């Protein structure tokens, strides 16, 4: 029974494929469609729900309610405001699509499309459950980052084609930030690739599938894995332009950044791409460090594997929302200094620590040496970058 | 010749042609990116995963951004007034013909083509990303290190050039304030 539940989506797919009504020439295309369409639907729905959850959570953090009115249309059922995303979607679809007169019409139109396609491509290599990887590629992780690299140009297209100074500034900020944080993102991934010895996402999950006693062998439970996970999540936040790294949007300075001149559904597409990018990179974090679809404790393995993947994904999304509600936005110089003077050295040291972990014999010594290798530079770098300044509790002159 | 090959080929060729013939330089750069993307697709179709993905990472992710920024920071993105076909097109044709000819000769005389009638060696299945990595770390470690050294030197050079400019500008800047 548990096996059936675990493989239910694959069994369903094979069952649909087995219907006699399909001509043989259509079957390969149908098989591809049956893998892609549910994924797109699930993640689009997750996007809708995540926007409501985020607005409610941030509302709570800021001592207000957040959306709590819209429920099912034509009924009195409110669902605590979880119908809000349907109303938002209808609103985005019916709004007027305004294109500035000076804008470069073709590029302006193509930019959101060119942004959403690579974001969706990244989903094709994530393992959602046992045997549930759309493409089990030999170079899956590389494919993920290649798809991510393609989004930078779409951001430029949006910013440039709008013929607006703010949008171009926003695009420049976004590209500078994405390029800077791509380096620690990829370097913190390299540790996992080094230890597993494969770029395939499936193999990376399989390498973490063992248990010693009840405890899993996730990479996050090693010193290099924990450091890598934290570095990866910070860089992922910057990659997906999420607060506290949302300078490209910077409402207080450049209004909305690169998508300032977009309205209606094109604006919704940018929004969708931002969230889908966040989900995809969280999915990769789950795969790399949190054991993918494996259960957190051995006796919980009877639950379906895909359930664990989505539970971890939702936990990471909640982390993103929580951080957004609590941490203020960085300044541009702080952003760059943080990437190049802190993240990059730590990521490089982490590679050395992972290498040492691999060659030292298992035991307490290995833990001590590798932890020291990471904690000492962390403290020294942190102290050094503070520049001798002493930070105490902040006092406000007028706002007491 | 499969259907995907036709699509990718058309995208690559159309992108390259548009990159040559459009007037707006940013449009040219974007069309060039389409050609790069088509080329990456062709590599992936041939199961050369590493080359294909490196093509996307390096050319679309980095080189295209560099080109676009270079255009924006130097001449501006306004359309030039001169005609598209430059006066020295004869020279261009000669260079293009020479390049095409040399590539043609090297491909036709290569051992892979000459054994076309016999059983083809399956090259693609042999070149996994893992193998390329292993080769780079063992057999070709010296060239790799040399390239790394060269790139580091270039990086330091760029930083030094940028720093000198700042140092020279700083006293003037403080006077004008």
C-alpha cells in the first residue's frame, strides 16, 4: 500500500499512457506532456497559495491582518482569505496592458516570456520523489544553473526595452546582484558535488538516503554541509531578488525596478517568475542539503517520498517569508561587500573543509577540525569586516 | 535530419543573420543570444551535455551580458545612421569564404567522416561530464592551471586599471566639492 502511494503519480501516468485510444506516434509526446503539465499546474497553484500565505504572514509580523476576505466566488465561504490569489489572477488578466510609447515593443513583449521559460526549465531536473525526476540528466545540477543564468538577460531585456531610467537602473542592479551571488551559490554547491561525485540530482539524493540508527545522512548534518546550506540559502535569496536583497525593486528609490513599465498580466508574469525561481532554488537546496525526498527519521519512511519533498520545500518557503518579514533591506555597497568579502571567502574555505572531511577518518576529530576550520574564519571575517566599529543597541533620536 | 535539428538550425541561422543585419546594436546582441541558444540546443541534442550547458552558462549568462553592457556604456543604444552594408563588404565576403573553406576542409578530411560508411563510433556516449572532469584534473591539469593563472592575472590587471583611475580622479573630485 505504501509503495503504491509512494509511486501513485508514476502509476497514474503509466495507466493513462496505457489507454488504447492513443496512436503509437503520439505516445512519446504524451509521456512528456504528462510529466510537464502537472508540474506546471502544481507550481502555479503553489505560487498562488504562497502569495496569500506570504501576505498573511507578513501581516502578522507587522501587526495587521493581511488578506482575509476573499473566499470562493458566488458563495459565503471565506476560506480565511485563501481565495485572494484567484481574484488577483482575474484582476491581472483583465487589466489594461500599457506599453510606453517610447518602449521597444518587441523586446518589451518578449522579456517576461524569456524570463518565465528558463525558470520553468530549471524544474525539469529536480527530483520530486522516488523515480519522480522529469529528466534524470548526467549533469542535472549544471543544467539547473545554466537555466538560471539565462534569466539575467531577460531582466536586462525588460529594463532596457522600457526606456525608463528607473527600469534600466533596476536591471543593472539586478544583473550586478545576480552575477555576484551566482559565484557563492555555485561554489557552495560544488562541495556537495565533490562529496557525492556526481552532478546528477538523483544520485545526490541517493547519497543521502541512508540512516544511522534513526538519523538520516543529510548533508546539512555535517559542518561543511551546514555552512554550505546557509551560504546557499543566502545566495539563493539574493538570486531570486527576495528581501533583504530586493534592491532591484527598491520601491523607495527606483519605484519597482526593471518591471516598472509592465502592467496587467505581464507584471503578473514577472511576479510568477520571481516566486517560481524561489521555489526552484529551494527545491535544489532540499535536493543538495536536506536529503531530497528522504524522510527525516527512519521510522517515517512509510510516508510517500513526494510528500517529504514538498514538506521540506514549504518549510524553506516559510523561511524565505520569515526572513522577508524580519530583515531590513541592504544598501548597494553592503550587498557587494557581503558577496565578495564574506560569502566568497567562506564558500572557498568551505570547499577546503569538505575536502578535509573526505580524507580524515570518521569520528570526533573530524568534526572538531572541520568545524574549527569554518568557525574561526567566520569570526575573523566578521570582526574584520566590522572595521573596528562597536555595534551596540541602536538609539533613536526622535522615535523613542 | 530530425525535426528538432531543423528547429534548432533555423533558430541558430536566423539569429545569426538577424544579428548581422539589424540596425539597433542591442537588438543585434539579443539576436546573437538566440543564435548562442540554438547552438547550445544543438550540442545538447548531440548528447554533448557539458559543452551545451557551458555554452549557455558562459555565452548567454556572461558573454551576452558583457556585450550588452559594453554597447550601453560606450556608444549608446541609438540606431546608427550609416547603411547596414559596410563599404568593405568584399573583404568580409573573402574572410567568410576563407573561414568556411578551412572549416570544410578540416571536417571533410577528418577521420570521423572518412569512416562514415562503416560503423560509426559512438562518441557521445563516451563523453560524460564526469569523464571530462576527470581528464581536466589528471591529463590536462597543466593547461587548466595555466588558463586559471592567465584569468587571475587578467582579473588583477582589470582591478589595477580601475583602481588607478580612481586614485587619479580622487584629488580632482575633492577640489570640485
